[in-house]
C-alpha cells in the first residue's frame, strides 16, 4: 500500500476555529449578537478541569462570551439544576455544557435533560438524540466527537458514503451510537460492534470505514483492518512508556495511545487518524461550531455551513 493520508485533526480543527471566528465577527457586526458558551464543572477532577479550561479558552479565541461556573464537589443536584435553569433563561448564553461525569449525589441524566434542548451544544439531550435518530440531524445539535469524525471521513470520502461498509466498535451514547446514525444518514451500511460481538476481527476486516471507540489501548491490530480502509481512532488511553524512563518521584512516564495499533493499521489503511492530534482536537472545534449555530438561530439567521 502507498502511504496513508494522515487525517490531521489539529490542523482541521484550526481551520474550523478560523471559520467560526470569522462567522462570529459577521454575526456581531450584522446583528449585535455575540455567541455565548457557558461551561459548568462540579468538583476538582484534574482531567475535567483541563477539558473545561481548554473549551473556555477556545471559546474566547473565537470571540464568544465565555462563562465558567465552578461548583464544589459537594454541590447538590438542586443547586446544579438552579444554575442550569438560570443559564437556560439567559439570552446572552447560546450553549450550555455540563462537564461529565458528575459527583455521585447528582443524576447525570436529570441534569442533561434540564438543559434547554436548543442550547444543548453537546447534543446529549433526548430531543437532539431523537432528531438524529429520525434523520433530522440538520435540526439537531450533533454530539461533538462523532460530528468531528464525520468531518474527517467526508474530507477523504466525500458526502455520500453509498455502498460503503462502516463498522463502529463501541456503542456508547456519546460516541458509538450517534456515530452510527450519522454514517447511516450518509448512506453507509452500518454495523455496530461491542464487547459481546463474536469474532470482532473478521467483522472489522469488512469495513471500508472503521471507527474505534472502545477505550482499550491498541486493541485494533492490523488484522482488523481491510486494505484501503479509512480508520478513525476515537480512543484516548494513557499507558506507561517504559522507553521514556521515570518521573522524579519514581513513577513511570506515560504516553497517549488510541484504540488502534497505529503502525500496523497505517500499513493497510487509505487514511488514518493519529492519537494524539486526530479526533481529540476536532471535538472542541465542533463544540464551537455548535455554539455558533445556536447563536445564529437565536438571531434568526441561518448558520453558515
Ligand atoms: P464507553 O466505555 O462508554 O464505551 C466503550 C464501548 O466499547 C462499549 O460499547 C463497550 O461494549 C465496547 N467495548 C469494550 N471492550 C470491548 C472489546 N473488548 N471488544 C469490543 N468492544 C468493546 O466509552 P466512550 O464511548 O465514552 O469512549 C471510548 C473511547 O473514546 C475512550 O478511550 C474515550 O477516552 C475516548 N473518547 C475520546 C473523545 C475525543 O474527544 N477524542 C471523546 C469521547 C471519548 P459494551 O457496550 O458491550 O460494554
């Protein structure tokens, strides 16, 4: 096989952010409306703090109003619901994002359903899930990670995936299932595989488009990959990196790997996403695009494509 296309999520996300920034400027100039994104975090989980920080920073770069609500670990469900309610009523906020997971005293599902579906830029509200499932994705907020995967797949294969077999490994509500709906809407023939799938390698080896969203380091090896497949690796796994030595405290250094054994898969693929620098950066880009769309809608304008 010739060298695969490396689907560079960092560069692609940068171009999306530039488009969003330009469209934000136009919206402000023409209507006075500034897109507003509110991120809500409960507790001090370090990974969640990093995610929320980078979302807020990116929103500012796009020219959005960016609001961050940091609540303590012992916040009650009622208190959080009051914050969400206030944001629902706030006309300067067009996107609300509650960082998951929430502490155990709070029901994640209840909080997500309390967000106004028209401000649910994460695309987790049942109204948005239903719109996507019934083929009305144009009216929905599409969850950001699968939306980003679709952008990269379309960059390589175009808009119409008729006749192509797509296999998604993973059936979570935030990645696997919406990914399947989007591929189906683009006319691919879709299989969703999961932990109970028999002979996963041979199921995957039929895929023209293979999306791995499992959370198991490098489990998709070369024999899972069809020659010429487009391989999208959603997985983000931190593993020990014996070759990098140890930290000052003696703990081993680590590195990030995907669900796909990159070198083996790249040797067969037509196109592949790296980890890091593939799907990850696209997720934030799509969050900004969703928030922009919400602000355009609120201003009575059609959002740029
Ligand atoms: P979940 O844990 O919710 O789902 C994992 C899925 O993988 C499940 O459907 C599970 O099957 C399936 N699975 C687990 N083990 C196997 C196996 N041995 N063979 C086949 N299928 C298996 O994960 P998420 O969907 O939330 O995330 C998946 C990965 O993507 C993680 O690494 C996560 O960090 C990453 N991620 C990356 C994002 C990004 O921005 N790049 C955003 C979101 C997630 P079953 O349902 O049967 O248990």
